[in-house]
C-alpha cells in the first residue's frame, strides 16, 4: 500500500482533529482524490463537507469528529488557521504551500496518483483488471463509476471509448453528481447524461 493511502486510512480512522494536505495538480486528479475521500468516509461512517470559507472554529468534540471538511486555498495564512483549528480538514493547495506544510502535517502527494490508483484497486478493492486500470490512468475522475461498472460486468468489463471533446463534459457531470447526491431526481438525470455520453446502456451500466 502506498504512503498516501496509509495516510488517508489513518486520517479517516483517527478520532482526533487531524489535518491532511494535498497538492493541487488539475481537476481530473483532484476529483480522483475526492472519490477516495468519499469511499473512506463511507467506510468510517463520516460526513464530508466542502468548506472554502476559513473560520476559526473553537468547538471541540471530545469523542469523535462526525464531519470532515475539505478546503481549497493557496493562502498561507488561511492554511495555518485551518491547521491550528479544532476540526478535521483536508486541505488542497498549490505545490508551493504544499512544500511548506508537508513537513508539519500528514500529506498526500498527488503526483503519485497513479500508484495510489493502482493500489486502491488492487490492494484495497482486490480487483485485478488491467483494462480497468489502464483506462483510469487516463480518466482518474471516473474511478467510482467504472468500478461500479466492473462489479456489474466482472470479467466482461470493457473500457468506454471517450472522444476528446467529451472529456470536460463528463468531468462537469461528475462534479454535479457529487454535489446533487441528496437530490435523487437530479442525481438520476446526471447519471443518465454521463451514461449517454460514454455510450453505455444505462440499464446495464
């Protein structure tokens, strides 16, 4: 297992108000890690909330942190406030600030995302499918939807054919799926749009 995944597992299992920092590379890789955060939060019955407004929160939960917050900021002072606060935070920042703070708190180096992807699929999910893995190296933000498709199709899994012009559209839909999970109708509509773009049969998908 990679050190990144080990840090993530420890972070989500810990009852303490820890922080973890990750360097932003691009939206596609960021979204891959968002999907990992969602997976580990479900495994540990935790809620994830995205919060880009840095606040000095002083409430202390002596037993367990029910929420984990995600912040995206390149402001050094804001990062310091988050680190000094009492809540569990995942902090996305630029590489400059990542290099400053990764010696102080646990960190995820997103430049190693391919190794994280490989180990997540093979070591944690126990899936052995080169076709799936090779596809996700190019489209990491589709990790959860493609894994779901693999579970349905098993050894008959086939990677979708995606045209260049469809990539950004699918990524935007994936973002909407993440933000509309509490609205079943919108969630269903967005999943249908993604399935249509990727030329899947929705009922099989």
